[in-house]
């Protein structure tokens, strides 16, 4: 499934460019002595789908926030060929980000379509009105995710799964080059998970979009994922094809014996 305009972001000769490059990256939260992630080295090619796994507190969310330029860090953080420290605002127009555990108060006045439209506002600018082309994209992503009928409902009145779809739609409405998805399947049923995975796969095939997906649920690893990155104790302890990571000593140390790791 693919909803977008078919616009190409790079040519044939650039297909091996890196979407993400981290070199000796450490991120420490204010007031903490120990880094949440430490000495992380990671390269992700454009068009890759990478799933980041690890136990609670391993640093998965910190890693995504660092890549998105939301946290100060040491080392090189290069995204889409740019240093996030110097180009953070520009990059966030090109990145679709779904944060973990997004829930809003029931009294929040924004309608679902308004929240999705925020994705386009991030692209065209806050002081410019959305055009018909922008609303076409907004409606297309809502249709693709099956939430068009929720457009005029207050987002605070929606269920957790519906709110999560709204946040995913907001990220997709940017027509991003890079997707950063933090636990995007936690409130979704199996059918909705499959829909989101189909959309991601379509974006990869049609536009070479790169996707980094964080999940603690090993059964929620996207079917099209060919690479796992295992974080434990703030460090990358395994990185490679799923079958190799599952068979590694690092995986056993992080999770213990696991009979079933994928659907």
C-alpha cells in the first residue's frame, strides 16, 4: 500500500548514501551521571528498515531522540547527510517522528484532522496556509490508515489505538525521507499493524524512505525487517540479520531464552 505522490528524493547513483551515521555518540540526561546511550556507532543506508530492540531502559528511545536532534549529545550525529546540531530545524521537516506513549487529555480541543495537519504545517511553515495539495496528502494518509471517519472527532476522545494512528498519520503527512517510530504498534491490533507495515514497505519501495522502528515486543518486529539492532545497557551489543541477532550471546544475555521471537 502506498499513498504518496511518487516524488523521488534521490537518483540511482545515490542509493547507497547513508540516512543515519552515528560515530562515538553518547547522550546523558541532565542531572544524570551515567549516559543513557554510550559510545554508539551506527550507519543506516537510505531505504533500510531497521528495528531497534532491547530490554526496558536499554536506551532505545534516547537513541531515536538523539537521531532526531532532540537531545544534546557527544560524538557525530549525521542525518540525511547533515549534522543535526547545525541543521536540526531543517532536518525535522524531513523526518517523520512518532513518540512513545502519546496520549492526550480528554478535553484537548484539537480534531483528529488538525493533529494530522500539523505534519504538513511542519513542512510548509507555521505562518503559511495549507494548500489543496497539502489537504490531499492529509486525507490520503488518513484514508490509508482507516481513520478518515475520525477526522472531525476531538483527538482526546479517541481510543489509544486511534490516537496512535493519528500520530502515525501526522508523521506520514510530512512525506518524510526518514521515519523514526517509537513503539508504533503498542496499541494497535494485528490488522492495524499489518496496514502500517504495508505503508512503510510501500514508501521504501516507491521513494526509498528509511525507517527506524523501536519495539520492546519481539512479536511486533515488522515482517519486512532485514536488520535488527540490539541495545542493552545503553550500548549496541548486536547488529545484523534477525536470525543472527536472535542466535547471539548478546541476545541471550538481554532477553534470556525466548522460544518465539517473531509472528
